[in-house]
C-alpha cells in the first residue's frame, strides 16, 4: 500500500495549477457539443500535462449534467497496467459519473451508438457507507466504509476521432457516459470476502465469444486498492468521498468497441458461491 500512495503522490504533482494551460471555454463547449451529438471530436490541442486535462474536465462536467443527470460519484480509470500502457500514463486517472451512468439494470437495452466512440468494459462498483472511507488504507478498512459491491458493465464513450493521450482522456471525463448495474452484493468486512475479491475471475463476453478474462488482482493488485488511491487524489483537490456515492473501480481489461445486435455479459466467478452475471443488449 505504501507503494500505491507514493505513486498517488507522484501523480498529484501533475495537477499543480501553475502548470495548467487550460483549454478555452469555447474549445470545451465544442467538445461537449460533439459528445452530446454522438460525433467523434478532434482532440483538444495545446495541453501538455494532466493538469491541462483536469482543467478541461472541470469545465466539461457541468455541461454534461443537464443531459446525464447529477454527479453520483467517481470513475477511476487506468487501474490496470494494460490500460495505462495504452494511454501512456503510469497511474490511474479520475472522472465523474452521473445518474445515467448507473440507471440501467442488468438485462436492459441501449443503442449501440450511445456515444461518439461507444465502448463496453468489465467493471465493478462500490457504494460508500460513510466518511471513514477517506481514511481507509487497507481492503478491510475499505470494506468497513462501503455497504455494497455491485456488478457493473461500464459503457464509456472515448469520444475522440484520434489523438487520445492522458490529458485528453482526462478532458473527456475519462469517457464516463452510461453503464449497466447488476444485483448489489452486501459488503462483508472480513478477510475471506477481501480475499475473494482479489482472487475472483472476471470475464467479458458477447453472445459470440469470450472477449477478455482477468483476475481481481488486475486492478492495482486488488480492486479495493483503488479506493485509497482515489482518496489521495481527491484530497489533493480539496475533495472527499461522501456517503451514498458510487465508485467505479475501473476496467478489468481494455474497453472494446460496442457492436449492434450483441448481448454483452460480465461474469464474476469466485466472489460468491455461485457465479454472478450482469448483461446488456445493444440494438
């Protein structure tokens, strides 16, 4: 855990306001219009640091609220090594999730073209029980501070026509758009439950084939290690997790392009006595 927090501290340095070259309001408004029209947008130019991308995100999120609903929590992206390598960032990044991100229940349907660059990803949500989550540093401490673990298919919108990098990933709010939630699982603050979260196997499949398979350890060595990292990142910006918020812990494997006419299923094996599924149909 000490290594994770040191990595967090290193990443926080990139958010220093003195280095930010914030994109203009006009540029971010243009990005928002493209996202809401489901049209791939060109990348924002002139950004040289993650601080620039965060500045753009801070402008974008309020523009999304009238269309996606109020913020309900946070999305932590790039929580596995493959995703970090893909975007050229050596640590996670954070976005805001909205009411519509968690509105669809398992078995529901969405248009395949729900976004400008629509994707599907195997994920996992937790719900915050109380304020102690901001001081939690171990999986057991995190489990004491959450009340639900929720199967989750994230349906991110990567939004850009080309040129995706770390600053632009932050600028597009880490792609937060829609999602599909399964049956909530009460959190158990036990060593056994914590161990099962780490050793479970998570698969993403379509009705045609298995797409990806990963262990629970794919997310920073343990899914609940994401929470201390997030707490440190938010603290650097004067923010805290609050009771009732949802936290998307990140993709267990890389996002894949959504295709029309498919049923996507995420399966968690080894977390409970029987496998758990969450699914969505695209049309």
